[in-house]
C-alpha cells in the first residue's frame, strides 16, 4: 500500500518528524484499511513506512525511514535498540523508561520497566495491531516476571481500538516495589499513567544536595519522589500534600520501606491550590517548596487557563518560602513552552517582591529522549531556584 504526500508540505516530515496530517497527503492507494502499513512517498522519493488511521487527526505515523518489513523482528530490533541505550544511560539499574513513543521510533507506545516488572501503554490503533509482537519482544529482551498492559482510554476512543488493563504476561502485584539509586519506591498499577513518573528521577536526586536539616513542602506529592529524596538528603521535616487518599496510603508504605521515622514527615490529604492559600494565610513557611503538578492543559484551547494555574501555584509557593530558601518548580504541560514557564516564574516573582537565583535547571530524564527533530518530545521544564526578598538584595 502506498501514500503520496503533497508537493507543498513543510520540511518537518522530510526532516524526521513522524506525524503526517490529512492536509499533507495527496493520495492514498484505494483499499487501505485502518491500521495498515503504508509506504510513504514525496514525489518519487521514498520517505518511510508508517501505519494509517483515518479516524485520527494524524493520518500516518512513520515507524521507519528504511524500506523494511514491519513484522515481529522489526519490533524486536526497535525495542532492543531502546533497551541498549537505556542500559548505557543507567548501568546497573533495572528501572527506566524503556520506550518513549516517537523518541524511539515507536509512536503510540510507552514501556516502563520497574526492576522485575514491565508496564506498557498503547495510545494508537497502529501499535495496538502489533501488541503480540511487542509483548514477545519484551519477553525476549528482558524476560520479566510479569508484563502489565495499561492503555490510555481517551486515546483508544479517538483511535477506535479497545483499551485493555491487566496482566498480559505471567502475573504480578498491584503494588510493585522497586529502587532507584538505593531509594525504594512503589509503582501502583492502578495509579496515574504507568503508576510512577520516572521522568523526574534526576531532578528529584538533585534536591537531596540541598535538603540537609531543611523543612520541605512536597506539593502534588503523588509517589513522594521529591520529598523522599529530601529525607534521604537529611531533611528535618517534610510535608507531603496530595488530593488522592490512595496515593498517600501508598506513599506512607514507601516511607516505611525506606525506614524514615514518622516524626520526620506528615501526609496531608488536600487540594494543593487550596492548601497553599491556607499555608499563606497562617504564615507557615518552608526552606524548600516543591511544586510538581500534573499537566494543567491537554489542548491549546486550555493553555491560557494553564498559565494562570501555574502563575498562582508559583506565586503562592514563593510567598511561603523563607527568604534564602528554595523553590523547586516544574511543568510537564507540553504546550506551555520553556519561555512561557520562565515568564510565569518571573511574573510571580514580580508580584511577590522576590529576587530569584537559578541554582539548577533540569528537564526530563534522558530515558525520555528529547529529539530536536520532534519538538513535541520536549515537555518537562524544571527549575531549582533560590528565593530572597528583594529588599535584601
């Protein structure tokens, strides 16, 4: 099956971007079905092979720039290449994002490894059609104790495939214990996304350097990544805030696994936006304030509201951070760009009369590769900032 691109398409596709939209396609060979693999041409030039879905805004997603068969061996080689790269990034570690969709040439597929177990998520029909090949490849490469599938329901509705959640190879626990650099964590297969956010691993490790004898607030704590690393770094006391009772119960188990004394932390079940106002109104201050919310916008239509939300969070956080303390702030909203986030932080500083000094600037962990040819792969912005009252400058 063949598809031809329009002559006036932007260079984005020719330069490595895997997404091809409806208005970029000149013609598709008659008889093509949902999920079929197409050979894509620009004029007489072969561009690559990808899967087709007329139900999606993105009609074709490129899997390879080579003229090769898309079969069981293809997926094995792709996943093996991703595996070898992760092993080079984290030698000795068995916890990492094994496949990050477009970044690894497998758009629509996310695979996370947590020591002896693997959780994967399918987001497109084209990948769903090759699920068995993907599972077999994971078994051949890693031989895990169990593989859990956790498809994204919203994506499945758009792409027209039946999402699945459950163990698809062997079996495993609902709460998977694993470790990163000697710190113990729990992945909840019933939790958000694949159960644990591995993209903040390096940024969370950074906070430990500054946490000794500090009072820390970990807002939107979820698995407690930042707060737990703070405790590992010698923090005097950590307040964890999250709206999910289940997340906090699992976090408490995680704290016990790491043998932290109960008098060094508290767990607060609350809406973070509301609780930050309470802290401000009651003049409770922290030496390090961590703001790591979930994505505040899924589409460009809601970007303005997301910016307002980030502005409020960072403003409130600055107000409750002691002068000379630190603000640890992140945004994982892809459509809020780096320059947007810097502006948000600066405007919050203006409104609160703060001087900000950037101590550390981070991004997503390298097992979530940022590909410059695919700008959508850059999404996580992270700053660790010293906050001082402006009049003290």
